[in-house]
C-alpha cells in the first residue's frame, strides 16, 4: 500500500471509528444549519469546478447523518453562472444554500423542519490559468428563526490542478450583525484539500478519493479542527455522487461524527 492510500485509510479511521466524546456539542454545531454551504464549498476544493459552467445551472443535494447527535439534514444548494465574458456575468456563480430538511432531537423530542437560514453567495474567478485558479466568494446569511440579523463574510479559494491531482486551500471570515450564543460575532476558518483522480481514462477515471482539513475559531469558543475524507464517482459528465465521512472536533470542541451522501447535477444550458 503506497503512502497516499495509507493516508486516506488513516484519515477515514480517525473520523469514523474514533470514540464518541463525552463533551457537549459545540453551540455552533447544535443547529445543523450551515452544513449546506460548507458541504458545497468543500466540493469545490478538489472535485467540482470552482464555479458552474457559464450559462448553466447546478444543483447539490445531500443526506447528512450525525452518529453523535442523531441529527439528519438534507443540505441543498442551487447555483447559476450567467453566460458572458465579464467578471460579474460569465465568471461569477450566484448561489443560494439551505437545509431542505433539518431533523434533530431536542429535550427528548425530534423536530423536523425547513432550514433556519438561507445563505447567498457570489463566487467570482478572479484569476484563471491552465493549472492554477483563485476565486473569491462574498456571502450573506439571513435567519428565518431562532437568531436575528445577518451574517456577512467572504471566502478566498486557491486551487492547483495537475498530474491527476487537485490541491486547494481556503480562508474565510464572517461576522454577525446581531451576535448570540449560537451566532458568534466573528468566525475565522481555514481549510485545505487534496484529491487524486485514479486514472486518466476508463472506469477508474470516474473515481476520485479526497481528504480535507478545516480549522475554525469562533469568538467566545475554543479553536477546533475537523477532518473529512471520501470518494466521488462521476456517473456521467453532468451527474456525480459523493460519499464521505466527517469528524468534527478532532482537536478542540464540537465533537461530532457524520456521514454524508451527496449528489451534484448540472442542468445544462439555460435558455
């Protein structure tokens, strides 16, 4: 077994088989909202293009289950890139993300409802070359219940593709206009990702294993490190499936073990 496969196996073992922590769930994780946007962003790191193909719309669906809390959510995102030649009309993808279903157990009773927030983003490719790309994604989140005000922020993504590998990094920051115990006044996060296409052609060319690390610091909370690992299967040019394990609180608070099944569909040219 080579070093790449050893790393992937070790990461999956840490996430899926590490002992359940006795500590309480990090307040920002007690609500499953926020998963929809983070899931979509991680896929950009190494599997999907940074933005949907100009002139097309794309839909992400997911089924996310937490072994730690029993919570079940369906993170979703709808994305559209206008067809054009300018930065804002041709190189910018506009999206909205939310949890189409959010089901969790509170005080012994399971509650199932629509997302408690909507997140809007505009992801612009500001530098584009054959192997290296940079994108900036301003984001606004509005709350539908529980919290009030807005979250305003942005994420920068840098990605290198070459030799069948994708290596990427992100840096993001957001702030709350009205802070609360579940809506920190400020959040910094940094991430990195690595993926390897198994082959250049044939069946193996449709399979892409990937790993991610994410470091987050929220005002009033301890620093936390999360790890993710999975594999994507490109069924057709426009349809892809992704299965991954997610381990929050590898270091720090917010311990949570999750499994995610995702589906990405490009709807083609919009007329």
